[in-house]
């Protein structure tokens, strides 16, 4: 309990962090509260889903990055929530040259060191999501050259 008021009785910043952590835990551990929070967040702009951690839940409402797909939903799917498979086009490291084409261009990637691929990803769409919302697919985008990790991809929701 790093930010507990018992450990830091006079620290207002620690108390504020503690309250945010308690609220996040309460939201994530209670299904009714979680649903209420999802509906509340679905009405805010920009609308982003796919939290990985408590901190992620509080910082998710930033620039959404690249929107790569659009998902059309019927109103009945919006009411109950659903799962959808989406196609994402992304780059992967060339298996033939391992991203290092060398002096002569690789026959697989033409010297680019990467190959475009289509992948199918399952996306969970929460009940009550609004038209225009963005859903995040963490780690499903292109590989970043600086650290080799995959970027996040966003899908826009269209309600028909």
C-alpha cells in the first residue's frame, strides 16, 4: 500500500493517488459498477477501450493514433455487446533476411526488411457503445523500429 494515507498522513498527492486506485479497483471488481463505468466512458470523446492496467484506464483518453478499421453494428448488437473478427493489415519482419537485407536485396521483401501481412483479430465490443467510438487493439499494429514492439491499432464503431 505505497500510497496509503496511513503511511503518508500529510501527503495530499499520495491521498489523491490512493483514492484513484481504490476507485479503479472498485470499478474493475464489481460487475455492476464496471458496466456503469463502461456506459459512462462510452459517452465521452474520444472513446477508447482496451485498458491494460489501472494507469492505462486513467490515461487512455489521448490522441488515438491510427484508425485502421471500421466496424458496422446493428442496434441489437450495441445493446448486448458482441465479439467481432476484424482484418488488420500490418508489417512483420521478413523471415528470410530477419529485417537485414544486406548488400543484395532479399528476394522475399525486396530489401525492405519487412513484409505486409493481413491478420484476423477478435475484438470484444462492450454493451452500450456509441456511434463513433474507438476501440483499441493493443499490440496488433506495425512493429516499431526503435524497440520491436507492436503499436496499438484503433477501430471506429459505426452504429446502423
